[in-house]
């Protein structure tokens, strides 16, 4: 199965703001998590924690994960299995300092699911 890694503008901006040591550690942690998923399948590990969040979108379950990238930084990402194209898709959403994670997570989730929620509501209204 092929692995595809995508990143958002938010993630790219966050990565650029890190010093070179932290940037290297974040990239290594991402590569290690890709290797883990390729070997073990999509499931949590010591450094890759599944975030059980309600998406509020009918028929859609959260595939969000929290990656312990460095002592002070966490990466929020989604990992999705695409059996039609035979690939696993990692979408890197953002890098957050541990002490700011709790205040930033709700906004990230809200923005991520906003488009899906609107599509879901539109479909319900037209039926």
C-alpha cells in the first residue's frame, strides 16, 4: 500500500517558525509514524495518539491523531485509509506547543469539519 503525505498551509507555516533542531525532530517523528503505520496499520502507538472527537457530520468519523513530535511540540494530523486507490493518506494539519494545544484544538477541529458539516446539512435539506 502506498503512503501519501499532504500538508496544510498552516502546517507549513508552523514548520517554518521552528528552529532547525525542532524542525528536524518534527520531520523525523512524522517519518517514524509513517513507518509505524506502514508496518502495523492505522492504530495508535506510544507517540501517535488517536483523538476521539465528534465531527458532528453524519456518517463521518474523526481520523485525527496527536503526534508527540518533540518534548514541547505536538503535530495534529489525520490518517485515512483509501482502499479505492490503495493508499494511506497522512494530512499534516498543524504544529502546536504542548501548553497551547488545549486552547487551539477546538478551533482547528471546527475549521476542519466546517466544510463537511455544511455539505452534510445541504444534503439533508435537499432530500
